[in-house]
C-alpha cells in the first residue's frame, strides 16, 4: 500500500473514532408535554362491550361502542356509535339508548349527541321512545335532561317539546317548552 493510501486509511479511521461515540450515544429523553398527554387517549378499543355491576352483583348499565377512546387524565371516555342499556334496580325491563357520539364522565354522567334515541324495552310503558339531538343522563340517579328539540312517543300519542327532564326510576317526564301533542287513541 502506498503512502497516500495509508494516509487516507489513517484519516478515515481517525474520523471514525472521533464521530463514533456521537453515533452510539443515546439521545436524551425529552419528557412529553402534559397538555399533549392529556389530549392523547390512554387507550383505544373497537367493538367493545362493557358492563357495570353494583355491589349486589346486579347489572347497572352496559355499553357497546364501535370505537372507544379513554382519556384518563381528562376523566372521560369517548364513544362513537354507542349503545347503552340502562337496567332498573327493580328488575323492570331496561332502557336502550343509541346515539352517534357519547361521552361517559367519571361521575357516571353520559352526554349523548346526534341522533339520540331512547327506547323502553317494556312494551307496557306509557313512553316508548324519546328522540333528540342532545341528552345528558345521570346513571346514578337515572335521570335525563335535554335542552334540545325532543320528540316523545307512546302507543297513542306524539309530543314535541324544546327540552325535557325525566326520571327513569319513577317514570316522570317534565317538558321544558311544550310545542305540540297529537293524541290518536287505538280503536
């Protein structure tokens, strides 16, 4: 090997030795921004069914969702196309609630938006169906509140209202601003 080749090889080895520790060193970990962590879901799931039981082992509610994202730091779970089933403590048939979007908060409050439909699974109930675009449900108290346009239907009637307060346990309904009622008894 000539002097020129040997000089080039030495320079190459020297340059490699100088830069090699920099290539092998780990980059320092930068702690993620807390705001970014808060808006990033803790976990995501698809086609998930979750059932909540009380201390006596009775089902309180069940939720199925096509997509679920848990935001643990913010204290809520976001559902797309949720289907809630709310069970009565008395053993009566449950209520089925569906919507395009739903948010379940740590305090057992559900906020439902877009195409919200509540159906009683008890065919003998006076109110069979409630339809609205926005609804809040307190799962502990089993109450519903809405300030949006609401349509309530039963076997012989149809009621339109701007807002609603309801208690699923004692089956009481209070209309905020009644718009129209149509009554058509079955013969």
